[in-house]
């Protein structure tokens, strides 16, 4: 259980590290569409990271609560 919590916390740190420059507008992400045009995907990536952070934080809270019970 402790190792899994550690992995979750590492992932959270990584997601936050990725989110910071994207949310601040320092960097942008893009992909090439089927027709060869470059499409900005920054906002979608920001939303994805925020969802991941929320989900992982919820998991971490549950794991910490279970650890305290034990």
C-alpha cells in the first residue's frame, strides 16, 4: 500500500510539473491533423492534467485514510 501511495504522489508531482508551464502559457502543445495542419492542443492537455490531478489526489486521500486506520 505504501509503495502504491508513493507512486501516486510521484505521478501527482509530475502532472503538476507538466501543468504549470502550460497553464501559465509558457509552452503550448500541438498535433498535426489528418489534413496536415497543426492544431493547438494546449487547452485539452491542461484539462486532461487537471482531471488526472483530481483523480490521483482522491486516490491519495483514500490511501492515506486507510493507512491511518491500520
